[in-house]
């Protein structure tokens, strides 16, 4: 399957694009009340598993700008420093009395954070909460100009191809920072 196409489809799901019948079907029947980030990656067709496999590739490029918190999931979306909260506080929903599918708006009151105090969440350093901008929630692509470019995250996937094309280089180091991809050929002589 074409990685550029697959990442584009994944971005449409993350962005909850309503321009595609396929995306609407995935959101309705595959994801339901969960999040694309927490759907098990070992079920479904080969093509669906391929889409889910690329989640870790685009996660560093996805930024959640919090408006009113109505469309983001408190426990399941990576709104907090790019991390999914349930992975760091698995007992959080039970301790706080907020169900797994709770929207982020459950802990926002008049554009301010209103998180209940809990020992289970104390270790997460929630004093560094992202700002609340008000209005609608926005998912955007972290890059120099804010536009979605699949090339930014496809090149790191080609690390093995890079070393095969350059017989002198034993391996390639690829780093992604602020939406830019940098390549360093490591020569081992």
C-alpha cells in the first residue's frame, strides 16, 4: 500500500474530515467512541492495520489546539504534550469518576482548567497544561507553514532504502524536528 496515500487517509481520520464517505464510515463503525490513537492495531483488514501502523509515524506531527474541548477525548487523544493520558494514568477514569470516553470539556470551565485533584494524576505534572484558546478545537499539522505534507514523515520510513542506495554508508540517521527531516549518512570504514 502506498505510504503517502495511507498517511493522507490517517490524517483525514485524525482531522475528522467530513469530505470523505470512507472517513465517515471509519469514524462511525471502527472508531465509534474511542480515538484513532487507541484503537487496537491487530484487528481488521490488512489495509486497516497498515493505516493504524502509521499512527506512531505521524503522532509527533499532530498538534491539538484546545478550544472548548468538546471534540477531544480527555483520556484517549494526545492533547497533553502529545501523549495519550490513559497510558500514563490507567486508573485515572475510575479515580476521577470521568468515563474513558469523556470529552476534554469535562475538565474545562469557562476557558480555564478545572481538573480534580488526584494522587493518580499528581505524577503527570499537570501544571504544564496547554493553553485553552476558546472557540472550536483544532487539530493541525506541526510543520514550518502548518500545511499537511506527507513527504515530511515518509522520508524517515526509507532509512533502510537509503543505506541500500549508498553502499558506502552503512546506515542513515534520520531526525525529525519541528516538521523538518534531517539526514545524516554514517560512514563506517
